[in-house]
């Protein structure tokens, strides 16, 4: 099973919200309307689709290699 590390460039985020729709357990919109990650690492593969759906390219998901 893969583990994914999530990084959000909040300066690029437009608050579109597709990440929250595709992966609500991992992403939320903060009071300012910007995306925020609820967790930094997850094994939920939906984060890959969420990152791909970001129109601004603000979300980066990297696979974490096991030590």
C-alpha cells in the first residue's frame, strides 16, 4: 500500500473546491476559502485525483518511499 505526502501552494489556490469534493477526508476549505490538508500523509489514493483536478496546480502529491 502506498503512502502519499500532500503539499498545497496556498498562493496558487483559487478555492475551486474540487479537492474537497474528491477527497473530503483529506482536504477542506479554510475560512478564507483556500484549500488546506487535514492530514499531511495518507494512504487514500483519492488524493491523486484531487491533485489532478486542481485547476491551479496548487496541490502536489508525492509517494512516500518506505524506509
